[in-house]
């Protein structure tokens, strides 16, 4: 599993290509997925998958307090070993229903 960043406070007008360009300056972006509602509008968060953990850590450190399209992003690094996110989004895991 490639290292992932969970990016919050993403503007609804942002595209996956916009985010890919923004994160590409810190390494190779493998994929970007913006969460969307049933009407196709962005929900305000996205997953950015980087090629290496080093690149993900660099992007997390550099962009954690930067603005993107007028909004301050909140970025959490998802640990690929135990798949638990760290940072502000860690509490989402508390509400995950058991299978």
C-alpha cells in the first residue's frame, strides 16, 4: 500500500488535477481521489497517494498550513503499516462500524 495523505478543507471547486499539480512539487503523486456526493460535488476532503513515504512526509510537513484556492488545508498522514490516520482525521476511525 502506498502512503496516503488525507486532505481536509478542500474547496468544492477543486479538481483532482488541481490537487495533483499542487502536491507534485513534493514528489510523484500516484493518485488523487476527491470524495464526492451523489450529485458529483466535492465533499471537502480528498485522498492523495504518493509514491514513497518520504515524499508523503515532505508534502505533509510543507503543506500542512498552506492555502489552496483560498482555503487552508488540513493534512493528515495515513500510516500504511496499520492504516490508521494521524492528526485531525484520526477520530473518524472511532466511528467506523465493525463488520
